[in-house]
């Protein structure tokens, strides 16, 4: 089976204006196989500030690694590309554009005709539950709705990888649960591979097919945990004994003494 994503000995070190160096990521390696017809969510779980977001930005092509290599469908990542789309925690809608215009923005830059843009945007607005808000502006939307816009705007470009950097971190618990359910539905419907960053153990277990547990900075992969829940996930699952057992396992892995970096 071929790999949709391969990361080999990834290292990222930041150098500030004074020349001081901060190592953010060290020797991260992992493979994500290409499984046609099977949407998949890969979660990076680790403490705040450990380097999770840096890994995601490197995969997105937003920064150049200091070491190692990233391949998407066998092609080396050297910059941003349409095969990858990113959703951030901060709301990134353009305030002067309507919801529909925000969702269509990438297609318009690609020169896609207006009629085709409208057909595609309608599909994704319906998928994220915003069809009735197509002509509203971001100022009229709640936080959860703004993130729905960001998800639709990313999906409409049909990326091979969807990169999500703590996208629900600023939402209240009820809205967050709803967005998690939406993400599960979208992943299955769109056959996307999603790389999702969080420091919330409950969120990781509920969403993930696979969890990579990361160390404190510099980020290293400490453990890979396959989450054994298949089929429909719902709010009731969150409080079930099997879920609690996996949460306990991840907490123990997160807080166990990590081996010292070599």
C-alpha cells in the first residue's frame, strides 16, 4: 500500500534575530497509508507549546524544515500546494465577503467559472449546515459557524490532506461537541485524511483513528495508539467504559517520564 503522507526524521529549529536557536521538532517520522474509500483522522496529541502546530505547518509547506523530508503522494513538500488545506484555530474568514464568497474564494483564484463555483459552494454549504446563511457576512456568525465556513472553504478545493490546528479550541463545550460530530461526518463523506492537532485527550479519543502522542518540546513521537472504535460515534460514546479506558491510556502515556532527547 502506498503512503499518502510520509514524514522522515523531521526536525525544525527556529532562529531569532539575535541568533538564538529554539528546537521545536526533533526526528519525527511517520507514515500515513493511502486507503481509498476510507476517511481517516490522525491526531497529534501533546502538551501545549510542544511543537504540534510546527509539524502541521511543515506539512502545509508554511515553513521549511531544518532537517528531514515530507512527502505527499510521493512528492516532496517544498511549499504550499492545493493538495493540502489548513484550518486554523483563529477565525480566518474575509469580513467583506459573504459566506458563499468566502467558501468560493479559492475556486475564484483558480479561474473556475461562476456557475461551477456556485454548484460546488452549495454542495459544501449544505454539508456543513450553512446553506441558509450563504448571503450573510462573518460578523453575523457565531464562532462555530465561522469554523464551518473555514472547513467548507478548505474542502471545496478537494485537498488530499486537511490540516487542522486546534480548530475548536476557542469554542464553548456544546458547540465544540457539535463541531466534532460534523468533522466525523465530513471525513467519512469526503474520504479525506485529516491531520488534527489538540491537547485535549477526550477530543483526541472521540475523533481519532490513530493518535500520535508527542513529547514536550522539542516534539518527538513517543507512542502511536490506534483507537479501536469504528462505525457511528456519538455523544453517548464519550462517557462509555471503552472510551474512558483509552483516555486513561493516553493520559498515562502523556504524563509518563519521557526519555531524555539524545
